C-alpha cells in the first residue's frame, strides 16, 4: 500500500475541550468553556472533559459553507476575509481581490498550488480525533448507553467529514479507525467514488440505529437520527447526479472522468450510468419526509423588523424554539453560532451599519433568479416585471436575501442599539452634475450594487455586544430535503403529483401567490423549475457551488459575465437603473472537482491528483 508521511497534529491539539457546563440554562451542548494542555488520560477519565473532546469535533462542521471561509493573510499576519463558496461560483463577487481560492475559481485560475488545503486538513484532523474517541471510550466513566450515544454521534460526524471530502475531491483515502502518530505514514491510496458513497451511507445507517430521531433542549445541535437520514439522502442524490452518474444523453458534456485514465476514472465517478440510482436517492429523501419529525417553519409572527412573509427570514434566528412558542422543526442538521453574536451582520451589513466588507457581494444574476410574487420568472412577458421598478412585487425571499438600493435596514444609536429602520443608500446622485454617493454606494461600499441579507437578523447590530442574535446556520434543512426528493423523483418517474407537491410546499411557505407551478410541465421543464427553486431557496447556504457541478451546468453558469446594478438618481430622486459588468468568470472541465493541495501531492505518497490539474 502506498503511504504518505504527514505532520499529524498531535493529540494535544484536540484538547481545546469543555471543562464545565455554563450555568446559563439557555446555553447548550456546544456553548462550553475551553482549556488546553490535557493528557489523554485526563481527558477520557473525566466525563466532562470527554464531552468537551466530542464538542470540539463538532467545532468544524460548518467550515466548508462558512461565509468567511476564504481569506488572505497579509505580510503582517492580518487575515482579510474575501467570501465563501458563493464568491467561488455565480452567486457573488469576492469582497477583496486578493489571491484566494474563491477568486481562483471565479477566474478559472485554480490549481493545486493556489487551492486552500482546509477541506483536506480539517476533515482528516477531525476524523483522527473521532478515532481517538473510539479508542479511548472505555476509559470514560459514564453509563454504557451514554457511551453508545457518544460513539454514534462521532460515527455520524465521521460520515459528515467524509462527505465534505467527497463533494470536494471525489473518492478520497478512507483511513478507517486507525490512529497514526507523528512519524507514521498515513495511507494515501484513494478509495473509489463508489466505495466512499457506500462507506458514508453505511456509517449513517449504523449511527441512525442508536441516535434519537431529533435532539431537543440542551442536546439541540447534536447529531440525530434525522441528521443521519438527511445526510444519507444528500449523498445518494449527489451519487445519482450526472457529474458522477452521467447518462448517454449528456455524453457531449466533458467531465473529469472523461479526462481520466481507465485507472483513475473510478476515483471520480461511477464507471457507468445506472438509472436506478435516482430511485435510491428518491427513497432516501422520502424516508426523511416520512419520519414526520420535520416541517417547513411557517411562523410569521410580526416581530419588529420582520416582513409580513417573515417566516423565511425568521427561521434562521430561531434556536429550536423561542419565547413566543414558535418551534423550528425545519432544521435537521445545523451549526449553532454563539448566542448573542452578530458575526454575519459584521460581514455583510453596509458600512453605515458598521459592516466590515468581509462578505461577498451578490451578482445581478442572483437577483434576477428570484421570480415575481406571482411565481413567474421575470423573463416571462406575463410576469408583470417592470425594469424601471425592478424590486417591486418580487418573491419575498428576495427581500430577505438581498439588500438593494432603498432597502430598509436597522439604524444604530450611539449605544449600538437599533433605533428604527431607514433606507440603505446605494444609489449615485447626479443632482450636483457629477455622480457621487455615500459610503454604502455602488463602487464605494459594494462592488455590485447589492449586499447580502441572507440569514441576517434585522434586529442585530454589527460590531457590538449590545444587540446580537441566536442565529443557527443550516447545514441540512427540510426545505432542501423536499427539493432533494422532488429532483430525484422527477429524474426517476417524471413530474408526478408528488413532485409538484414537494416543490409547491417550498413556494407556498415563501409567500408566492399563486404558489402552484404550471400544469403539464415536461420532465425537462420540471428539472429547470427545481434547479431554480434550489437556487433561490438555498441561496448563500453553500449549495449552489456544488449543485451546478453535479448537474453538469457549471460550464454555463460559471462561464459568464458577472454583473451588478448601478442606480443613478436625479435631483427629483427619480432612479435610472443600469446593469454594468463586474467580472468575467471562466470555467474549465477540471473545475468540476477540486484539486488536491500540492503540499499533499508533493509528499511523494502516490496520492493521485484529480484529472486536469
């Protein structure tokens, strides 16, 4: 077996663990105190320390979809955030043009030397920690049932981290439950794509038998049986998709498998197409739905700052349940930010609201993807779209996902609290005879004429401890499962009544009226409808980058001119809207997958690089 010598992170790295549970009853499993420099015996012979060890394995579950994932480190050591996966595809423009993985994907310059190693290093670091937990669980002084619970959670987490590796690279080395010391060689032989899919789904099946279907109270945020089912459904949907399971009808679209040798092809895709994989994916998504444990969040309680169709906005700030009695059963697997934080507000809010320009800026194409409130696309001549008033009567999700000129946002007082709501002035003024604008204006505050509003709390204040939010970052939520089911069922059976019903549930909650899709859609038309529904419903949640790849449409979506909107207002404040070019995106076949970092390839282990890099 070929092996690779790596500098394994030593055991003490993982001991940033819990020593005590906070006395605040609202805090949960992941809101703990941290310590360092503990030994293996100290950790695993103390139940609280062992719990903390497991909590630390949870700490990276949301890194891959983080809005601040990609950053540039200056010579002085300062890290400048440049965006997340949204800036690496057709959703957003990078916030800064420093050399990052996001910019390299946008420009088509990505290679093994430029790409970040975070997916590879983070996932294998946490997989090693999981194996340490398995090795030492016998030392933990807790009941057998509690040990079984911990191991099942760890098993799910292992499946989760392997899934992140799979969606980035295709087949990866599976290290099993071995633990490698600092000087030991780690096997670097890649398992096939099919073997990785089977391994991940088997881990989910095993953990599902032990974990409760949902986690509540202090355990909210832990892995659950529902999360096992949902991850399995997502993995099988990916596995059925054309990138890995290409039908003959898409033979003209080149994939990494087409660039690969006969020996390498099984590492990045199935050797041949199998239509039954769609049926398997359909059944897996249906299994989640049939638990009855999850529903779309529909509470539209009119809290200050929330719109009349505010359930879509509100769901991201409800942690399990709230004081008004609203219960958020939409989240299946999630990452809980610290209570009372304003992290995303700091990244995305305009400068006048103390945002720090760390988040990426939405493209016009993303704005145009949101339909009208009547459910029709703006390109439909019967939609009622007015280019002289482009944001009127649109899908309510647009207002909760994008900040545009004159969008209402909270205004800060000198104590850092929200004191009413006022328009964001992104326009340029020509009243003085030359174009000028304030700090939020296009070209000055935003590079595209838009700011991201997805998952932001309208009552939270950036850069302050006075007024935060209890936001929960979705990793898998029920709306995605409905769309997973609709996609797989449509590919397997065509646009049946069940397919319509799944998509229309999502559209109805969004506030579209009418929310129904046109009757008599063909399979191809339904496919387009589902793909656009995923685009707007799951915008900025980390799905789009991988969706366009598994659908084999990234050669179109990521090979376009990214654009923005300039709004010019005259002395009478009458606006003129003008679309302008921002950045030309470039795409080539190899970019359907990530390259393995050159540092790993360069170790001479025989780790096989992905085709085209």
